[in-house]
C-alpha cells in the first residue's frame, strides 16, 4: 500500500514514512492511494479472533512492510494495558448498542490508537533507517495530551512535550497530565485557549531556526495528533471489531448494515469509520454528532464551512474545535482526489476563514453521512434519561452522540441497528455527569463515589487516586514563549 498527499498527488510515501513524517511538507494530509478491499469472509474470520489479532489483520492491509506477527506483537503489548476487552459492545435495547472505547490507561478513546502508535513509530523509524531522536509535540484540548504522554512514556528514542490551554481543560484532565511520570515527558500550560495552543505548536513545526537547532542535536519533530496516519489506522479496527461482535452474538446476520453515531471534533474518529465503509464494511449511515460548536452540521447541510463564528466552551471539551483537520482527507475523495482543488480550498480557508462547496454539483454526504448536533441542555437531559431508563451512565461526549441519535430516529424512522461510539469514561467528567443524573454535589471525587454507588459502574483507580499523585509539571508559559519553553526542556535534558 502506498500513500500520497491530499495537496500534491505526485508525492508517494510508504506507511512507515507517513508515520514518521506525520504530515506532508506541502501541508497536506497523508492518505492511502486506494482503500484495501475486503469481503464478508474476511469479516467473518475476524469474529473468531481476539482484539489484538483483529488489529493485526486490518492493519496488515495498510502496512505492507510490516509482518503480521510483528503487528500482532505490538497490538498485544498495546492492548494488554486495557482493562479487559478493549472494545466491548454493550446492548441497550434491540436497536441500540454502545461500543465502549475507554477501557484503556487514560480512560478515553484516544488510547485505542495512542497505546499502539509508539510501537509503530519506533518500528517505522528502523524500517526507513532513521536513528535520530523523535520529539513529539502535542497541543491538546484534554484527552490527546494524557493519552500521548502515557503512550510515549519512556519509549526509546522519543521525547514528548504536551501543551494544554491553562484554562481550557477539565480539572481531571489537567491533573492527569501534570502528574505524569517518565524520564522523557514534559508538560506545560499555555495562557490561552486550545486554538492558541494549537497555533503556537504549529508555528514551531514550521520554524526554520527551531528545525535547524534541533537537527544539530539529532532531533526531528513529529506529531501525535490525529492527522498522523499512526492514529487513524488503529481506529479503523474497532469498526470491524464491533460489527463482527454484532454478528457473533446474533444481533445481526453477516452482511446486514448497521449505523454508527460518532461524537466528532477533529473528524478523526468518524473518518476511520468511513475508511472501514470504503473497505467493504456493511454500513448504512455514519452519523456525525457535534456539540454546540456545530460547524460540521452546518457544512454538511449548507455546503459552507465558515470558521468566523463564536467558539463555545462546553462540557464536552474534546469536541470544542472549529477546524476539523481530518475533514481534508474526506474532501479529497469528494473532489475526485484532485489535490490542486484541495490545495486551493485550504488556501481560501486560510485567507478568508471560509470555503464553499456547491451542493448541486457535489454529493457532499456520499449517501453515507448524516449530521446533527446537541446543545448543553439536551446533552444533560439524555445522560439523565439513559441513567433513569436503562441504568446506563455515559460521559458528555457520548451524551452528544446519544442525543443526536434520538433526533435522527425521530426524523427518519430508520430501523437499522445502531452503534454509538462511547468515547470517554463518565468518571473523567464526574461533576457534569453527576449533575446530569440529578445530583448537586460539586466535589469531583465525591461525585465519583456517588456515581459508582448509584450505577454500580466501577470507577477506574487511575482517576480515583489522582488526588494522591505528586504534581510534577508546573510550567505555565505565555503564548509567545512556547518555542522558548521547548528549547528549555530540550537543553535541560541534554545536561542530565
Ligand atoms: C477526541 C475526542 C472526541 C472527538 O474525536 P475526533 O477524532 O477529534 O473527532 C470525542 N470524544 C472524546 C472523549 C474525545 O477525547
């Protein structure tokens, strides 16, 4: 399998090159030249395998230069860090199922890829003969930062620096990051919101002086954000896994179609579902669920993508995003894989903050995407309803998806069995979840105890005992001091 850039089709990469690079030099995202095709027999066989084996089978289709045994070895190591099955499918009623993607070390779905990606990165570097140190720079709105720190902790040949918006993440998310252990990890707050952090980090990637200074120390920068192919591919696996579980448990017959509802921010998770569909997974609809930052809903309904709008801070912070990076990979398909058009669209977006697609000429949904959004009230209400009616507790991101699904059912009368992607443990957002369940307690840890007592869902120890962990990272920097902070972290390390 070969890969190319969404902004320059003359470029060709292997999977290893793509994972080491993260992004193409022209600013484009790296995409497969074609989607590997599988039949129902392939899906059927997956049903007999455990999750790491399923991962090896699916990833092998995208990564020629890796052996299946090698991929299986990495997947076994990665998913051994999960508490039980990495992707259990929970039945709510005859129609509705949740696939829970948060049983990993940091309790959010980012672990599904970020436990595995460090192995893929280290192996990819070997395969293309690189022995430099990789500096992973991350800007996070909450969940990616911790999952990346946990995944890259003490991984040979890597160093990781995470910047979080000092006022833009939840308390639990912040505590998870600033207590992170490891010899090669650094964490700093940036005064500002997520967009400020993201802009500051992006500027460093393109800073010539930074690149040259680091090169003299034999260090190259890379990214663990969801634009990296090493994040995207492991996410394709769980769509197959959930589907095949539905077959083996008799919920559907092999070949029946299902819907997936995906709480969406950067369009990474749902794009993985689109890849699974393009490979041959029987899918009826992929439903994009947004919170109040509903730019994607507007785009799919009107064809206009306009970032000049109000930014809302919501209780689903990992979806508080206006520029959904991975949408570019989908648009590349929509525009007939014409990289010149994509380059132009993104140049327009950069210049004017808006681009438009003519819905009379372009089939934006491909007949597969639906979209909707939920506000804060609706999200709270649905979390409360599901707890009251089914005894099921979900986090606010998942709540957004459940609310959008309810609207979708009301509008369409679609009777296809539906799987909602549950993306975080409710214990990551104890105060909002407990409040949605009707509680008035404000202390996070007391809320955890109450949720556990009322629902019976065990609270992950890694969250409950956070308050006893030593705080190790106290740096907070001004926006324009981000680069200086990176250089300080690096020089401290070189003196040790
Ligand atoms: C990151 C995240 C999302 C959004 O995923 P994207 O790939 O950015 O669309 C949804 N829910 C949770 C809990 C997340 O951490």
